[in-house]
C-alpha cells in the first residue's frame, strides 16, 4: 500500500521531478500494480464488495478533481500539512497494533468523505488512497486483511481515471523516464502484496503499515524543513 507514498516522495525529493509529473508517473504505474493484485485479492476473498463501491465512486470524483488542480497549479505547498497528518495517523496505527487485538472489528462508518479526500490528495499530492484511506479505515476498526484488499481494488479504478485525466489535460509530457522504472519494479513486486495480506497477522499488518507511513512522512517533513 506504500507504493505511491514512497515513489512520490523519492521522485519529488530526490529526483527533482515536478509534482504533476510525479503524480502522473506514479498513477500510470499503479494502473498495472493495482490491477493484478486486485484480481488476486478477489480470488483470495480479501475484498468487501459493498465497501468497494462506497470507496470507488467518491474516490474517482476526488481523484479527477485533484488531477485537474495539479495540472493548473502547484499543490506542493500543501504537502507539509499532509505529511504531518500522515505522521499522526502512523502513530495511531502503531498504538492500535500495540493494543491489538481490539474487542471486535467494525464496519467503517465514515467512508465517502475519506474516499473523496483520499482521491483528491492522491492525485494532487501524490498520496492518499493507500495511506489516508487505508489508515483511516483501519483506525475506525476495519479488519486489516479485507481493508487492504478492498482499497487496492478500488485504487485500480482511481488510478485509471487519474491517468486518463492527466493525459487529457497535459498530454504524454506528464510522464518521465522514471515511469518505466516504476512500471517494471511495481509489476514485479505487486503479486506479493495479496499473499502477504493473507499470510501476515492483522497485528503485524497494522505495525508494518503504520511504520511505513510514519517513516516516509517523517522523511518528507525533514526534506521540507531542510530547504
């Protein structure tokens, strides 16, 4: 789930790629890296189809809007705020992993607003669905295995919509050489995600996801402060 977060952070922070190009490259790669795992999650019954619909529709709306915004203005000014928020989410997830197991898993109630915001942030800021949406569903008490599988499947619909939007607004110039590397590396690693989600215990999933979000967010904040 951290593919977009890590890729966007490294492209912008280390490679000097513009936010729009980074987002376009990551989303085109994610069309492939979410498609195959999404099918695997379905086969392994890691998808809650009712939750999938609740995520996909508002997520696409937010994603298309975010792509239009990033195509016209530089949304990088909002990145420090998003990173601080994600760092806090990472800490909450680590706390929930420490206190695991909960009394019971619960169906998340706040879905549509989170999906819309996640789709927008994913397109405009390079991160959202995997980090914002998944983490918010998990801290609401959603079962980790099905949460990761369902978000992954809905992310395929979002990334396809965002990629088409970038092509329609700024053309194929949005993609860089890094896109090829993301495609190759992502496709090789993608088949392992559904297997890990099914094999690893929910407590360790919370711990690993929380740690990845906290580390990448802290890194991005440090990059901003060092400028």
